[in-house]
C-alpha cells in the first residue's frame, strides 16, 4: 500500500512485528517518531539520512543496522546500491528504503508463507543473507565480462577495449566500496549483545559474513585481473605500433638513398649525365632496382629483416 508504511507484517513471536517503510515519504519522520519514540532521536535521524554507509550502532536493547543491496530495478545499474535502514529490538523490526529492494520482497514472501523466520532478529538475519545472495549473479556477470576482455585482448587487441576495461574496474571498485563495510557491519552485529539475536540467527549471520568476505575477495581479484588485462592491452598495442614503425624505418632505409639519387639527377642544371643518351632512363631505372636489391640484401645480413 502507498504511504509512509508500506506494510506491517505480524510475526509468530508474541507481539512481534516487522514494519517496512518508505524513507522518502513526507509523513515518514512523524510516523517513525511515533513508532520509535523510545529510541534516541539521533538514531531516528540517521535512519532517514540521505547518504548512508553500512554500519551497526547499538542503542539500549536494540541497534540501528544499515545494509546495502545491489540495484536490480529496471533500467538501473547494479552498483548503484540501495540502502536498507533498520531498527531491531526484541519486539519489532522497522526497515526503511528509498527505492524498491527485491530482497525485502523475497524475505516477506517466506514469512507470509510460514517458511521464513518468525522473529525480528531472524528476519533481519535473513535479510542480510538475501542481500548477499542477490550480489552473486552481479559478481558472476562481472567475472564473465573480464574473461571476455581477456580473450579479446589475446585474439584481437583493440584500443576501444580500454574504455570497456576501465568501466569494469570502476564497477568493481564501487561495489567493493559498499560490500567491504557491509562485511564489517555483519561482524559488528554479531559482536553486539542483542537479545533479539539467538543462536540460529547468529549462525546465519556468521554464514553471511563469510559470504561477504568471499564477495570482497572476488572483487579484489576482479580488479587485479582487469588491471592485468589493461596492461596486456597496452603491451599489445605498443607492440603493434613498434612493428608499424619498424616497417616504416625499413622502407625509409631503402627509399631514402634512391630518392636522393633521383632528386640529384632531376635538378634542372646543365651537365646532368644521360640527358642526351638514348635509353638513359631505362639504364637509370635498372640501376635503382639493383641498388634497392643491394640495400635489401644488406638489411637482411644486418638482421633488420
């Protein structure tokens, strides 16, 4: 439904609720103040901040948790990550988002069906896990893209690949900028002494933290591979340029002396040999051909060819 509160989901635990809100709605600050009146105002303000980074801030019996998920909305780029802001305590989980986030829909579907968690801590742990799972296809696509670039550099180096490689590295850098703090946020959530997180929730968070660690390592590897591809492309293009310059140098070595001779004989002054001799042109042409052949033989013996 439209409005500040997108949905309120009753959980199986006694009096437990999951309230999902639109952080950009005009009424959200007032509704949030009513829902979290016992929470420090600084926490409520942080939940509505325009720019957020993944982190955990314990406060009393609860904690503010900010996570990020890849943007899988139509027409969006995955690295334009969407923040999920949450307040967790023993009786409620209040989550807020500014744009649609598919992970929340995934988790809510399992809760409604009765197959998902039925306590606020369990819902948050499942959300963190689902956010990490949603990242995997994006990282796989980046890996495939780097592999395609590696193959292209080997088969047919093209200067146009520079832009494609730079874009791939940029995407990996942006994703890592948010995923690495999220790994630390999951660890901080585990370290927080929250009654809302039982043994099952902690096991799930440990697994999620390990998955986030793998994501960070994969992104580091992708950046390094992209840098190697960039270096290989630069070397291949430099080799091509050197080959072209070498050919030009050889041609210059052959034709420069011939050009000097023809230029000397072409001056418009008296006394040029052969001007009155029939067939002098063909004799001169033959001499130039012999000279060119001799230069080629010399270059061959000098191992320039």
